[in-house]
C-alpha cells in the first residue's frame, strides 16, 4: 500500500486511495455499511417493544375475540390506536371491551376519545398499572422524502414485528392528509406507530394497498387529539363529538367544491360537469347496446376519502354522475320505457345499515333549466332524498337524481350522493348542481 506523506495538499487524495484499496482488498467493508440499518432496527425494536401492545376487542358475554389491532403508549398514560380497531366498543360499549397484555397481565381499557375523520383513538387504563413502561415520543419534524422509517405492529397475529420502509411524502390528490409509506403494513398492524431512526413517532399505521404500499396518519393529527383530550368536558358525549367532526370536514369539502371553478363539458348532446377539484377521481365509459343499438355514455367523479364508521357503514363520500342515452331507431314510447327502467335502479354511493340510518324521505319535482350559452331549456323529473343518521345526530345522507323528459330519442340523467353532511351543506350544493345539466 502506498505511504501517505503528512502533507495538506496530498491528504485528501491519500484518503481516497486508502478507501479504494480497502474496498478492493475487503468487500466486507461495504457490507458492514449496509448492516447499520438492521442494527438500528434491532435497537429500535428492543427499546420500544414493551410500550407496544396488541389490542384485542372482546365480546363480553362469550369472552370471544372479535377484532385485533395494535396500539402504543403515549403521554399521560394513554394508548393510541386506530378508530377502526376499537369501533365495536365505540358503537356498542355494553357488548364489547378492550384488552391488552402488559407484563403478561391482562389489562382492560376504555375509549377516551377519537378522531374518526383521521381514524385515530385514545384509550385509557381502567386501572392504571404501577409499572408502566416509557411512553413513545412524537417526532418534532417531518421526515425527508426517502428517509428510512420503521413500522411496528402485530401483522396477522404473528407477534410484534418491525417493518423497514421509506417516507414518500403525503399522498397526492386527497382531501385528508395521508403519508405514503413504502413498507408492508399488514392486517393487525393497524394502530401501531411508525418511527424514525430516533425512535420518534412520525405516523400511525392505518391502511395498505399491498405491494409495499402503506398509508400512515401524520403524527400531527395525534398531537391535536392528545391536546384536545386534556380538556374534555364532564358531560362529554363521544358520538355527538364524532358527528361534529364528520360534519365539520364534509362542510369544508362542500366549501372547497363550491369555491372551485365549475366547467361544463360535452357528453353526447348534453353539457355536464367535469372535474372540479384535484381530490376527486373521475372516470368515463361509452358503449353501443347490442340488443337495442342505443348509444350509452357514462361519466362521473368521486372522492377517495371515505370515513369508516363500521364494516357496514361508511360516510364522508361525495360523488356525481351523468348518463346519456341516444337511439334514433326506437319509437319514443319504447325508448322512454327503457330509460325509466334503467334510471329506477340508481342507488346511493355509500354503504349504510338499517341500524345506522333512517329511511329516505324524498321530494319529487318537474324542473326546467336553461343553458345560458344558447338559451336551450332542459325539462326533467328530479328526486331529492334525505335520510338522517340515528346515532350521529345532525348528519344526513343525500341522494339526488334527475332524468330528462323533453327529447324523443335521447335522454340524460344527473345524480349526486353526499354522505355525512349537514342539511345546510347539502342544500348549498343542490342549489348549484341542478343548474349544471343542459342541452348543447
């Protein structure tokens, strides 16, 4: 090996030669550098595993387990998790309970509060143990894109696990903030923490799209929930609070929609509403019916920010759709019989159970609107239907559908669903939406 002389002008070149020769002589030098990640992961896991829990949802009378998830100890002796992990207990506290094991001793927990919009929950011990482990610390900075992160949880009930991945920033085109984590978040890891190399929580595991695509709730949402949990009123009503959270976010979504520019676009001989906001996914399709020869065109947009209430009930869903049909060969009477049959099957876009919502109450009208660009009128029958929520008071699902009546061999239908909105928000949206559809 060449001798390096103690000269300032040659020291850098000498150092480069030494490293180069070391890599040639001992390839294990490079492998040792890559091993830092596994050492860090091992240290992180061993330092935090006592503060990480498997959360079990138990049916009280039978003692059977109905759901599993993960949780972790945070400031004030509280356990953080996902709302969807503990949703059974929130909705039916007399039937279900929460259990964890701490130092091999079974502990019972209660739901203190939730952020249902961001799918977060805070739990408290029914009896606070004397020997609680250290709490997780929350990160004081946002990770850099590409930064290595470590997701912790209990995938598929296989035992506590650490998954290495990368921070990829916030997911584009979503109204609610979600972190894109390139790691295998699996069932059972929901509610577990994802930490940086300093063992600080940067996000909470919430969902997976498979193929190493996971999603986290940013830790800022947990910080806000923790701060709010310190000032809950004595007469705190969890379901009433949840209704307010949902109403606030769907009203904000409505405001954003109404503040955007609404541009009409052509669809057959009709003018419809195109994409309004970036956090809506839009689609379209067209076909010729083989039996009738009718041209059929469909277009629509909806958001991807469904709010989970239960496995049979989701809300926070907005959509609008348009359908066009044209057939020059059909007699008008036959055409409209087929048209009425096809529109009669329209349904709301979100799911709800009879225990969650009342029946729809509808108002039907004949409505005539004009295209301001050409003064053409469009006459259609419209139905505006509303169903109130049973437990989440003050919220409604709204379903609107209109079908044209004024053309012999062509027809157009417009529809929207708004789930989990206040009456005021729904009426503001309706007032603007009914003016959009027009003939070219």
